[in-house]
C-alpha cells in the first residue's frame, strides 16, 4: 500500500447517512460522521396509516455534504489531498427519478410529492401481521 492514501465510505440508511475516512494502508478509521435526515425525523412526506413512507432527496444530498465535510474537518491536516476513492453503499434501494441533468424530479415545480423517493414497506397490513404471529 502507498503511504498517506485514504478512502471515504458513505452508507445511506433509512434514517441517516454515515460517512467514514479510512487509512487504506492499514484500515484504521481516521474520522466518521452521522447525519440524521431532518425531514424523515420530522415525519414529513409520510402517511403511516396508508403505509406510505417517502424520503426527500435533499436529505440525501445534505447528508452527503455535511458528513464528508465533517469527516474532512475532523481528520485535519492534509488528509483531503490524499483521498483516492469514495464508495457508496445503501441497505436497500430507493430509486430517485431524475431529469436529464440529474436533478431529482421531486425538487422541480409540479413534482414535489408525486416523485418523492418511496421506501418499500410491503403490502402486509398490521392485521395480517398479527395473524401471522
């Protein structure tokens, strides 16, 4: 391994995004940061009674920006100059419809709610879950 090489890992979850900077020569964690999605935390765009859970794409974008900047600030020194790769992971799939420039449709006028990323929650009702136990 080359000395002074670092990588960034980003993990998107249901309620937060986590980023970490790792020394690629030995696997040691240099810094980490967590950003809890504010719109998700506040229950916006969700209708639990209809089993409908939407996430706002700005939570993803803001979380990426905040956690990486925080990791770089915590790492200090010249770490940023030696970042060689970034890897992104998700625990599931939340497709986001975008226009030809990559802008999420839900950030464009007229699509605010209808093109919000939806989490898959199954079609099993609470009553069906009780019967399955």
